[in-house]
């Protein structure tokens, strides 16, 4: 139940982020969000169907997802020589920035006509004022939420894996999964000796008595 609720929160957070990344044409986060949605579904399926391998995949991906979100935080805070003005999040195929840059809480967007002919959609000719919070901090908050939920999911996934392993070990102990428990101990080799056909001897004596009318000597062997 807890795993299901956690997966629901993870999916809602990933879908919300995916929508705004699509609006901002942020292709790198879009790809990451898509993989996050798929792996969360895989982890939920593994929990319901008792598939530890699927939960292990989710655990490994969660570590990568946390690393990715830490990188996004460093990117927007310009840590380690990174710059939020680069086109890294769009794979250098467009000049779009975060959707929150122009549509954040309280932001007023104004298009300023350039003195020379140019592209009006370029961010150099757009004036954004009145923002309650800057867009980079909104992106940092989104990544921090993802990290918090992912760490909770990582810990719970490790707990579920340990439970599954304990159940499998206890099942092996009682012979549930131990194929060798079905094997019988090897039998000792018994030397077989020919048995004298007593029935055949009795038939021969009976025929001899009937033909000769003589009583057989009991001393004869």
C-alpha cells in the first residue's frame, strides 16, 4: 500500500514536470522524465507481482535519477562552471529556456521591438519583470522534490527487496524451492541371486507320481 502511494506521488511529480518541460522544449529533461515514468511503473509492477529483479532495476535507476536532478540543481545555480544560459537542456538544437522563465508566478512578459530587424521570439528581445521567484529557483525546487521522493522510494525499495529475499530463504529452508529436497537418498546395491523354481519341481514330482504310481522317496533330493 505504501509503495503504491509512493509510486502515485512519483508519477504525479514526473508528469507535472514533463508537461512544463514540453512547454519549454527542454528535450534532455523530457527524456529523463519519460524514463522515470516507465521505471516507476516497472517498480510498481515488480512490487505487486513479487518480482525482485524489477525492483532492483528501479533501485538502480533511482540512484541515476537522483544524480541527474543534482546535476540540474547545479546547472541552474551555475555551480562548477555551468551556466543556465547555455542550450544544454535542449541538446543545442534550439534557444528555448525554461518555461518558468517567462511564466513564473507574478511574471509580466513584454516583447521589446529591436532597433534592427531580428527575430522577435528571441529571448534577447523579451522583457520579464515582476516575478515573485526567479525561474532557476523554481527548477531547483522541482529537482529537490524529485530527489526527496526518490530517496524515500530508494529506501522503501531496498526494504521490499530484503523482505522478498527473507521469504525466499525461509521457503528454501522448508524445501519449497530446494530441488534437492525431492531427491531420495541413493539406495545400496543389493546382489540378486537366482531362486530355485520350487513350483516347477513340484509339478515334475506330481507328473512322475501320476505316471508311475510310485510314492516319492522323501529322502531323495
